[in-house]
């Protein structure tokens, strides 16, 4: 298993998003109300573990964006990416568009479900939307260039490389990368 270390110094860059998420969550329940501000900041930083798998100018689809994780944090630190956030819930899409406008982030929001026949993306990413095997099936033809964040023990998944996410000296979960990404030298 490989190790991905996330730099907590980038937390300052993500602070405007953390503040906006916290404020909107009070009225719109974007994430668990039991989550503390420091925990939210940590979740945003964890999303940066996707960055090494995304080459400059990459066209990325964030499948099941929800509150915008990992798409919004990635857009903040990687403005070179062409990000499309795919989310089926209208209320969440309203939030995503509002956040993108408020933070001046160049991204697209699609209200709907992922179609496995879509192939106009270089990468598909997702944070804990599906169990790993279901994710590969849902992603379809782009499975080999997909990157999924899971819990600490995703179990055995064939044709995927597992990377352990580390933040401030602690393991925070795993990234599963498709076979075409397993050799990128992360």
C-alpha cells in the first residue's frame, strides 16, 4: 500500500469555503450538524489527496458532489482543472452554484445522475458515494482513470491501487485509483 501525505498548510486557502459551508449548513443541512468546525476543516484538507492523480488542465467529473467535496476544495487549489460537479439533488446543486459564484470558482454543475456512457472526462472522482465495486460499475468506461475516496479499510478491490491518506501524522482513509493511474508515482 502506498502513502499519500496531505499538507495541512493549505488549510488557510480553504478557510473561505469552510466558513461558507458552515454558514449554509445551519439552514440547509449540507453535512452532519454533529461535525465540529475543526472536523470540517480536516474533511476539506482530506479532499486534496485527489490532486496528485489530476494532471494540469485535466477534465474532471466529481460524481455525487453533495456538499461539494472533493470538487470545491480542488477548484480552490487547482484552478487549472476543468471541474464538473455531478449531483442529483436540486437543493445541493443550488448550493454548489452559489459556492462557486461566491468563491469565484470556474466549474460546472450538472443536476442529474452520472451516465456511464459519458467519456468526455479525463478523470472521475468521488468521495464515499458508492461501495468500491458499485463505483467501478457506475463509472463505466472511465473506471481505469477513476479515483475514489473510501474509509480506512475498503476491503479487497481488484484492478485498483490503494493509497492511504495521511494528515498531521494520522491515517484518514484511503484512495482507490484505477489501473491506468496506479503507475503515476504518487
